[in-house]
């Protein structure tokens, strides 16, 4: 479903424009039945970490399954691309759970510890619990950017999440060190993320003033510089290289994916190098879709700013659900 031909109109054939519009609030306008049905929940993981999520259950009919959505770095369950995708899946008959990572969205108060992208256990535990609660309905996991990296690492665990049917990774971060370098090189992207990160760190410091002093970090001029300071002062990683390597997914690192998976990226993504996808070693259960255009998390296919995955993900999940029913 995700590999059908994709050629956006001429004004949208620029990777940076696609990237900026993907998160634009312009796309979030209009009624959203998923939002109307939304209820906040806190998931307590096996390690005692509390993660905030938002669940939207079907009201008028029996649910076809559960779609779990994972946002990107410094995004949240209310990011535009998450809300648009969730609305499309909800309208097609799926329950939707939008999970916030630690210290994302309004969740800074739930845990004294900081968010680190290398920590996948708590996300895996949350998804496993959601899947168990939804059994026997099928569960689908969709991640964007850093959330796509998390989704792929959940698939790599190969521990039983019996009803997890498919993982979709849209614009997945494969080499976080290179993506950080590329984000820092682009002044608009760097300012965008640094502004959001500084605001997040200020909230964390205000909630836990005896534990954190981010004054030097907040004064950093680049994402890499701020990352190095955070790791040095508040993590157990011996170096930034060790930290980035802990969630790098290039080369052969995805060859043992044990869940059917689709990766989708674009050749004009300003922060994810497309060469990494050409060099992946993957199992037959994994497919890779590389479009010429689409930017980062964009893939907008009309001037109405509708993304192609808003159509394709419901179609894909419907087909997988129907095939499973036919097999039984």
C-alpha cells in the first residue's frame, strides 16, 4: 500500500517544505472524532516508569484493532502528523493509542529521571501491555522519525507480543549521530528543535530543582553540544558515541526483525540520509519504500496538505486484518 506511485504537486516537491508542513498547525484544523473520544491514561511499566498516553476507543461499532502511534523527538501525542494519522485510523474503525515518550507532552512530572532515546525498555513494556489488553484484536505500531526508531527496536526484541501484526516506520532515524549533525547544519531545523528542547528542560528543572541545573545546557548553541553536556552530567553513557551507537540501526542491525515491517523514507529528507536505507540488510518480512519526494514525516500529496499515509495506513491495516480473518 505504501509503495504506490507518489508524485506531489510542484509546490510540494521540496524536502524542506514537506518537512515544515508535516508539523504545521495548519494541518490540524477541522473536526477530529478521535480527539472527541480521547481519554488520557498513565501506563506504569515493569521498571516503574510512568508513561502518559491518550486512548480513543470506538464508540459506535466494534473496533477492528488497536493502532499505537509514536511521535518524534520533542513531539507529542498532539503533534500534527500524529493527530492526522490517528484521525484517519479512527475513522476507519480502529482504536487509537497515542503514546508519549518520557518528558514529552505534559508528562515531565511523572518521572524524576530524564528521557534518553537509547532507553527502549519502557516503551516496549507499554506497547506489550497495550497489546495484552487488546487481545485478541490485532495491534499495529506506527512510528515517525525517532518514534520510528523506537518502533523498529520494539520489533527487534522478538519477545512475544502475540497480536502485534505489523510495524510501520515513517522517516525512521537510523544513524542518530548523522541526523544530529544534519539538523545542526540547517539553521531553521536547529532553531526549531533547540527551542522545543530548551522549553522541555526548563519544565523538568522547575519540577525537580534539587536534581537538575540545565542553565549551561539551555545556553548551548547546537543540539550536539547540548547532548554532550546532558550525557556528561546526567547519564551513565561513557561518551556521546556510545549513546548514539546504542540506538543506531544501520547496516545489519535490522536483519533480525521478527515482526512484519514496512519502512518508508524519502530521498529528499533533510535529516535522514537515504544511502543508509540502500545499505540495510533486511529479512524477507521487511519491505522498504523510498520515494523521491516527501521530506521528513511529510509525504503530502495535495495542496489540501493531506499526507498519503493517511490513506495508505488504514488500507494496509484493513488488508492485513482481512487476510488474518480469511486464514482462520
